[in-house]
C-alpha cells in the first residue's frame, strides 16, 4: 500500500445492474482529455487559461453488474495492491444482493473504501441502513436522478478523503515500523553491553550513535511529536513537524508546560487528557480542537503513552492534523443536505406530474368512449340499411372501420385500467398466491382452443393487494397462452423462489419468444414486439403488470430467445409470511 502512485486514489468502482448507468458514470468521471489543441490555444490567448489542463478529475472506473461481482473486484484489487478509493452502489440489483448487503460484504473485505449508495426509491430508511451497516463516515446516500455536478463533487471529495486517510495510516505505520526496528536494535545493543563488558567503550560509542540516529528520526518525522516530563509537565523536546504545525520556535515551547501555551480551544479536553494520563492509561486518537500561534483552528488526533527516556519518565505525544479531512467531511455533509432538499423537491414534482398524467389519461379514454359508441352505432345502421346495396369493396371498408373501432375500444379500456391503477391505493393483506394462480389457470384453460399443458405447484403466501395480484396472474398467463398457441404442445410452467429478501414468481412458455435486446421495451405502454396480424392485443397487459409490481415495492424482468419461448419474472419484497 505504501507504493501507491499519485493517481491511484482516483480508482472508482460502479456496481449497478443497468449497463447504461455504467456508461453515464464513465462519461462523467473518465471523459478523456481535450483533443482540440487549436481551440485550446485560442482560449488560452483570450482568457489566460493554461493549455493542457484537465477540465475535471480523471478517474479509473471499473464496472460490476451484481453485488457478488463487485465484491470479487474489490477483493482482487486489494490483493493486487490497487484498492478502490470509492464505489457507487445501486440499492436495487435483483435477483442478487441489494446495495446494502453488497456494502456490508465490501466493508468486510476493505473497510477503508468510501461508499455512495444510489437509489431512486425509499428502499431502506436511514435507521434501517444504520442497523445493517452501523454508523459510518464512509457512506453517503445519493438519490436518483442525479446530475453531473453532484457526481463530480462526491467523487472529488471522497477520493481525496480516502487519499488523506491513506496518507495518515501509511505515515503512522511507517513510524511504527521504524520505532519497532530501532527498538530491536537497542535491545541488541543492550544485550551486547551486558555480555561484552570488555568492549564497553565501543558499546558506549554505539549507544551515542544510536541516540543521534533516534534524534534524527524524531526530528524528521512528518508526525508532530512532543516529549513531556511526567514530573512537572514541562516540554522536554519537540520535533520540527510540531513547530511547523503550531507556528512556534523551539525555545518558545521547550521548557514550558502545555497549559502555559495557548493551544487549546477547549480547556476541558486538556483536563480530560491529563486525568487519563495520571491514571497510567494510554491515549489513542483522541480528537481535540486546538489552535496555532496565529489563532487558526486545528482539528487533531492526539495519541500519548508513558515511556522512560534517559532514566526519566516522560509522555510521548503524537499529533495528527485532520483539519483538511474534517473540512472535507463538513463539505460532504453540506452536499448531502443540499442533495436531500433537491431530491425531496424533485420527488414532489414527479408525484404531481404522475397524478396529472393519470388524470389526463383517464379523462381522454373516458371522454372518447361516447363518440366511439356512436361511431359503432352508425356503422351498424349503415350495414343493416345499406349493406346489401354496397359493393364488395364498400363492405370491406365498413368491416375495416368496424375492426379498427373495436381495436380503439380495447386501447381505451387499457388506458382506463392504467389510469385506475395509478389512482388505486394498495390494500395490503396476506394473499394466497396458489389460489389466485389456479383461478387464472382454470380461466385460461376454459377459453383456450388448443390443448394447453400447465406445470404448476404450490406457491407461498405473500403480503399484497389480492385484486391487483389477481390481475398480474391473469395478464401473465394470458400472455403466455397467446404467444405459445402455435406450439405443437403449448406448455406453461409456473415456479417461485425465496431469495435475498425477495419472493419471485415466474411464468415460462414454449412459444415464439422474442429478441432479448428489446426486453426493456416489453413492459412499455402500447409496446409490441410482434406484428398485430400474428398476435392480437393492445400492448397494455405487461405495462399493468409492471405498474402493479412497482406499487408493491417490487419489479419485473423478462428473459427469452427467438423461437425458444419466454419467461417473465415477477418480484415482490419478502414479508416473511
């Protein structure tokens, strides 16, 4: 870890099951340098901007599409000595681990990585995340949708925070190794002094050399260090780093008591430290607020132990300046509060927009039904009154008009169902999924013109709205029946599984299937992947399934290959019933 290069702290891992999200993060965090030298030269001349200057940070971005894959990348990176500074982790990644579980596993491997949990829904409250992950300054919640500035600010602040933490740990580890090595050498020297009395003069010289070397190490250490006499509390020695941190000269500190120097913003903290030391207890990373000679505030971590030097009992106090880190943390908290305010405002706007769209859809579909009925009535009267007098072509045109009127009615029915679904509140209660599924299967078998075969078993009880979940089973089974009707033996298989906090159900058929590249379009309103002349329908059924899944806090997914059937998955949160 000590061999990290200057840019390694910019390593970022993105864990999200959506591939487009990974492309977005790369565009933001790793956009590449400018390729417009001529334009840059003009810009430099006009605005005095140096050329060859990166416009923003450059990060090395790696991708994982499930939690387990992300954990593997973190483990490999750590083994290779190239750890990630931070990770953007999506909360929703069915069917595997969710973002909170993934974060827990990542921290088990690399507790130093900074985590940004990305979510567009209220999957976990803050208290639930704390219960699972504990209080941590390494985690930030980022609500979707987010903009470029938010991501850049988080990436800049957190990777810099990770780098500063690494520097502090690395320096402490290096100092501990050097002290341990020197202690070993002193022990060896003492052993030689005891066993080689005849070489007393030579051993004495070595001790003097060792003391000079220790003094050099002490003075050149990047960590501020104080040596304080236990007997009177006066400073016996102080190194260069401490003088530089506090802005004093050596003679202005050595010989003075710590209480006589104007270093403490909180005198009670100083009294607390003295009490601990008098009880012969060590102090490790005690956070305090101090100030330098110029009156500037300092946030520091103080560690102190009692030692004996030159026959005298002393306190060895080390000070780590964390002022920059604390400022970075304060800035991150400010950004978090601002992000939360923006998300709340945008969420309210989105809810209002969705409500307006549902109302508009309902009004349009409802108001068009009366003109459509009149149109169908006139068509019926024309056919009855003048049908015999029309030519074959005229009767064909009337039939086409009638067919399109029927299709239009079906579309309006679909719109009304969607609008009604948007207004309906979920009536949560225990639901016997086996009973709902078998009712839908019986209805499909009764209406089918072919010999359908169903492979089903017992399903679990879940928490949800029985009316809405019944609609899900009707739509999924009707969809499977429709697209498998041309198979030699139409077969529909219904299965389920409980996994990682989810209960998922699947409806698979052996029908015509579809190109998986268009799976995302499958659940869109009025989206059709097959020609209307081959299979009827309005393209609303699966949209209703997705809307119901979302209202229950779940999701849907589809897998298929052309001519090999399709499988639709319906995910619900596991209520543990």
